[in-house]
C-alpha cells in the first residue's frame, strides 16, 4: 500500500496520531502530504489580513499600509508573508489579482459599502412631529 493511500485511509478513520506519522514519512520522502481534514479554513484570512490585502490591491506600499493601520512596515511584510503562504500565492501581483477577482470577501465588502451608501445617502425620513399638532389646533 502506498503511503499516500494509507494517509487517506487513516484520515478517514480519524486516526490522528498514525496519520501524523504518515505525513512525517511523506515529508522525509520529499513528498508533500495532503492537508489535514478540517484545514479548509486554512485559506481564510483574518480580518487584519483581509484589510492589508485590500490596501495592497489598491496599490499602496508596505510603508503606506503601515501608516494607515498604525503598524510597522515589518509587521505588514509579516502579514503579507502569511497571506502568500495561506493562499499559496507567489507574488504581490498574484495577491492583487486574487483580491480583485477571486476573494470571497470582495462581494461582501462591496455589499457592505453599497448598504452604507444607501443608508447614509438616502433622503431623511419625514417623521410626524406629534408635539406640533396640538399647537396647530389651538391657532386660529
């Protein structure tokens, strides 16, 4: 039986210690093991990482992103490194493409912006003022 097949079986049986040993063996053999079950959230970015990715997609440098978020450029670089690794992206240009085309948060971000604009740019509601009604009745 191949080690990769054994790993799939062990993951299916939820035999974590044995599956971890199989992963270690695959790494020793120079092969990349399959992701652990439950690692599907691995491709999700934290709120800060999403924020940094959006600012980078706008064309800002690490220093400019750091100024906007009140963090050091080195911290921005660390976040970018984590983003690249998590999303398996090779470069900054690939990150920009991901944010513009494939990011699962882009649609929700646009929807939130539209909701905000609709809420704050709508004409104010005309509410009746009941305290004025008795005054009008009293005036001739």
